[in-house]
C-alpha cells in the first residue's frame, strides 16, 4: 500500500513538474512572440518616421536649393549641387554662433503674384570654422517646421538640422567646397570693386554703412545693387556659403568676396518677374547654439 502511494506521489510530482515546465516554456514563447511583435512594430514605426523625415527633407531641399534643371537641347549637363548625403560624414559635436545678418527677399511672379517675403538669416562663428542659415516664410510658419543649415568649413560638411512636431533630426552631407572658389576673387578692381561691366549709379547709406550702387541693363533684364566694404569679411563668407541656394544661384554680384551686398533688385523684362533682396540687420549680438546630440542623424547612401 505504501509502495502504491509512493508511486502515485511520484507520478503527481513528475506531472506537476512537467506542467510547470510547459507553463514556463509557454510563458517564454509568449514573451518571445511579444518581443518579435514589438520589434516589428518598432521597425515599422522607425521606417515610417524615416520615410516622413525623408519627404520633409526633399521638400525642404527644393524650397532652399530649387529643382535641378534638366539638360537642355544642346546636351549641356544640368546644374549639380556640391552636396552628397552621407550618414558617416564628420561634424562638430555642437555649433555656436555669435554674429548675425538678416536679409528680406521678395519675389514677384510673371502674373504679379507675390507669395510674401522670405527672411534669410545668416549666422557666423567668430572662429570662422562654420556658418549657418535659416529661412522664414509664411509656409514654414504654417507648418511649424524649422530648418537650419550649417556650412561646416572645417569638416567640409553641410548639415541640415530639422525641428518639427514629430521631433528633431539631422541630415549630414559631404560638401565640395572647391565649388565655392568660383565665387571668390583674388584681386580687386579699384574702379569697380570687382564688378566690371556694371555702371556706377552713386552712393547711399544703408543701415549706417556707406554703399556704392551699380546697374546693368539690356533688352532682356535689368539689375541694380548696392554694396559696402565697411562690414566684416565674415558676412561675405556667409553669402558665399549660400551660393547654391536658389536665391543666389546665377547672381554673381551677390558673391563678390571684397564687399557685402546690402540691396539688390533684378527684373526680367520678358516675363516681368522681379526679385528684391534687402539687408535688414547686421552684426546683431546673436547667441545661438545647437548640440548634435539633440538632432539624431537620419539617412544613408547617396542623394
């Protein structure tokens, strides 16, 4: 009898151990399944976030640098920008700015439409290792998207810092700075300040700086601009850094290294399109700081 009870107890213990083992195994399987589901969800969320971020970047890219034109009928190569997306590009851990300028840009279309002014803010670091640019217009204010471009001369990088309702992110680009050399002049023409071919139209004071005026006109277009040599050279370096933006493309008068353009008016006589650029502020005591830890880098491969 005792032997039978012992056998029964043994079977019950073995059964209990087996049930517990099965329960533990089932629990582990359930946890593993949950982890896999969470991992897939996280991957989908990350992918969706990256897709959204990339779309936002593409839209911002066009708004700042414009559409890349197609090759023309003669087969010449289309314009290419000196920036290549690269998740491994070296950047500084933080960027601080202490010099500042603000330019208002107003564009009028061929039908007289005027979308409202764009404010181009340019920042500079006193060490001369990098500068920064941001743009403000009605569209960006509506969507509450903030974009700041850092031109890192030291690391030959262009960094796009983005801040939106979905959070902060950064996109880093290799920057072929050699392309800027075309906008820099080694010498200086004392008669025309490097603006040979333009007619002098007098002088005037803008924001307390004495400026010289120049004008160029033909059957198709007219351009008038006012420059000063009284500003620090860092402002002109900021302008040169923005040579690839759609606002400065093809406007060599904006990119002369010996002076700073304070005002510019350009009119296309064939289409009646007009662009007016006017410096609104210079040398404000800016205190702007960005930490790259706050802007995780997104994206890899080539743009």
